[in-house]
C-alpha cells in the first residue's frame, strides 16, 4: 500500500502552536515549576478559558463557579493543567474524520489514558521529567495524519484490523504499507521539532524495547497501551494485542506496581474524559 507518496505530497501539515512547543520543552526540564506554567497560561486567552471550563466541570464539584485563573490553577494543580494545555492544543489541530470504530473522543481518551499511565509508570522508575506523558499522548499521532490525508487507505487498514482481530500496526504490516503510522508520527514529530526522545518513542512504539534507543520509555508506552486496552480506556483502532514482547517491557519497567497503576487509572478515567471535552 502506497502511503509514503501521499504523506510526501501533503502541502501543509498541521503546525504545533507555540504554546504547546513551550510546554513540551518545560516538561523535559525537571526543574520547571508552576510559575513557568502560569507565565505560559496568562499569555494565552483560549487556554485560560479552557482551564476555567475544566475546573468548573462536574468532576471537580465546585459549589460556586470559579472565575479566577489563579484559583483555578491552585485547584487543578500543576500536572493536570500542563496535561490539559498540551493535549487541547494538539487536539484542535486535526480535522478528525469519524468512522465506525474510530471516534475522535475515544481516540483522545485512549491517547490521554496512555499518557497518564506512562507518566505513572515512569514515576515509579524515578525518571525526573515527564517526557513519558508527551510520548503517550502523541504515540499514535500518525493515525490522525492518515485519517485526515489518506482516508481510503486508513479505512482499509482499520477495517482489515477489525475483520482479522489484529492491532492496527499488525494490519499495516499485513497490508504491506510502505510507511506505517509510527513512521508517519515520527515524520510529524521531526517537523514539529519535538525532543529527540519523543521522536524515537513515536517511531519505535511497536518495536521490541531492546531494539530501540529508548527502551524504558518504549516499554512504558507499551505497558500503558496494554493496560488502557484492557481497561477499555478509549480506543485507538486496535482489535488485537499490541505488545510485541511483554517480558522485555517488564524487564525495563522493573519495580513498577502495575496493580497500583490500574487502580489510579480507574479513578482517573472521568477526569480524562472531562479533559477531552474542554
Ligand atoms: Fe500505535
Ligand atoms: Fe495506542
């Protein structure tokens, strides 16, 4: 299946807004603080409005409406705001075309679920920055490029995966696409100048962890993907197992209490859904 040519011929790829680029840079820096985040938020009216919408959503159960940005920041907390800010600025970039088995809301719930789970996993591994969150959020971004620019091919892969009970990636392999969603995602990540570690994880998220330059992050994403599929936290167009080498994932994520992560995730689903709606 000829995908490379379609991708090469795209004249205008979505452009990542400045605010998201800044936030992703902040995430890589373990010393970044709530103050850095506030500075970014204050400069962006649309994001500030979304923050207020999120804090006033039923999930947070406020007795009175919160109208002050400062108060909203305190209630939501650093991590939640950072996650919301990055994810909403990416969500808005794509013209999502819905198909049977591929809905915008479920796709983003899946992506945010994997982001949240990956972030929890690397916390156990004492990784100081939260690159895992960005990797989780964007791991399947290549599917959105396909969905927007190569609809027929995308549909064919999706329906093949469904009919054959395969994950999307295995369906791509079977159909012999010359550029799969991981490679397309990497292409976009390069265009967006995302950190090299993020580019690598997007490119390699279906490879065996030992075969990539980022084995720990790739393992974290694969475990997170697996857990989210099991818990049915959104869907990413998969109809079969995703993890290529479970043993390796466990090896690279030694000491991670998956049971704890599952419990935390279960309580985060509602919050994740609210976040995709702002
Ligand atoms: Fe994927
Ligand atoms: Fe996924």
